[in-house]
């Protein structure tokens, strides 16, 4: 019954997310379409490459809003036999397509602006041109605030990117307006140079967005705040001896999963251990909205020989490199096994660490053979 309630709460949260995302998509679609039509007609009549670049940028924003709308619709579909973890990652896929579109358009207008610099043409100015540009700035400011407000409600990277893109468009529209004013007052034909700057700006933002969504699709490392929150939660359980190999991944913004190794007293009964990890998994879901799976590592803490060897090995590792962290320590006859977490800036390569550790253990502990599993996976 508890699992059903949890899943039902998650589905309700997913439905709210989809509703907000779809609302943002419709609002963006309508406002961007109005901006594109107005800018395109004015840019065509004025013969301005920078205004035309800004108009096509509004067209890509229209396509972006449409993709956002479609993306949230598909992302909100429930899990099925082919997609047991749901469709939430489609939000990142739609964002990735949008970023590719923005980058392509930026490249096309980079070429157009260069041609305009080589062969400059006079802009045909009119009062309507200034009216449309000023209105577009106002609409884009509203749009950016709208996207940011809704993105905070559902913690959406896609809407955050759309909001930043709208703010970027405000800067673009201001630049176009200034270039028109400069030519109107001085006669200087700076339209091509302004278009070049706009194109470079669009390209930069498109590439940054591509990187963001590729990381989302590949599976990027959680934020330090998220990891700290999970670590503190695990450290708060006084009944467990420790934890390691915390691995976090997601299948969309609202579907987070994690696994961790929990160290427990090896004298516990199976039922006792199950009750403890079951409570930890329940707390993670209800308080952090993370589906956690715990793996049990029994530790013979009441064995004095085991404790003595473990402390000795820890001391020898600190002598080699204070950054090294050990877990899964086991003793079987004359062999000692453990996993070793290797930091990004380790003092020695793996082979050297193994050789030095074996030499130090032979010198201080006798004929034990060390078996080290080197962990470069950057888990906690």
C-alpha cells in the first residue's frame, strides 16, 4: 500500500510538471510567432541583415517552444513495457534538438553577416521599425521572467535554458535597435558588424546548450549540494557502520535512482539488517525523492585480528598517499582484499601503489598477499 501511495504521489508530481511545461510551451509558441512575423516584415522592408537575423532567431524560438511543448507531452507519458523507467528523458532530447537548431541558425547568419560587412547596404529606416524592436524587447523580457518563474516551480533545465535564451534575445534586440539608431544618426553602416556579433552570441549559447543536454543524456555527476544532502542523510543513521560506492543516476528530472553499499555488523540477523536498509530506502524516497537500493557489506567488527589488520592497512595507505580511501576490507587466510578509491590527482599510478603497498605489508605484517581493486569511477 505504501509503495502504491509513493508511486501515485510521483505520478501526480509528474502530471503537474507536464501541465506547467505545456503551458510554458504554448505561451512561448504564441509570443515567438508574433515576434517572428513582425521582425521578418520589418527586416525585409528595411533590408537589414541584423533585423532579419533577429527575426529568424525568433523563428527558432518558435520551433523551440513547439519542441518544448512536444517534449513535455511525451515526457509525461507513463512507463510501458519498452520504457520501464518512463519517458521523462525526452525533455532533454527535445532540448538537445532545440540547441542544435539554434547553433545551425547562428552559423547561417554568421555567413550572412560577413557578406553584409563585405558588401554593406543602406537600411531603410521607418518609425514602425523602432516600434517593433521596442515591443519585441518588452515581450522578450516578459517571456524570460515567465520561463524562469515556471522553471523554478518544476526545476526544469529545459525551461531554464529557454528563459536564458529569452534574456539573450533581449540583448540581441537591444543591439539591433542600437545599430539602427547609429545608422539613423550618423549614416554609419554597422548593421553587418552587429549581425556578426549576434551570430557569434547565438552560436556560443547554442554550443553551451548542446553541452548541457548531452551531459543530461549521458548521465552527468549530481551537484555537490545533492551529494552532500545524501551523504548527510546516510551519515545520520547511527545503526550502520559506514557507507561507500554511492552512485546516483536519473531517467529524467523527476526520476532519480541511487545505489549504495551499507556496512553493517556481521552478527546482525538477516531480518535486522533488512529492517534497517528498508527504513533508509523509505526515507530517501519520501524525503529526497530518490529511489535508493542498498547493498549490505557485513563487517566483523568484533574480531580483534580483523580490526588490527584494518587499522594497519589504513596507516600504510596514508604513508603512501593521504588522499587514498579504502573500503570493502576483507581477510581470507593469508590474503587481504580491499577496494581503493583513487582521486583525480593521485601521487602515484595504480601499479606503483600496489607494489609499494605489498612491500610495506610484507615488511610490517608478514607474508600477507594484497589484492587491490582500484576504483576510478568517482563514486562516493
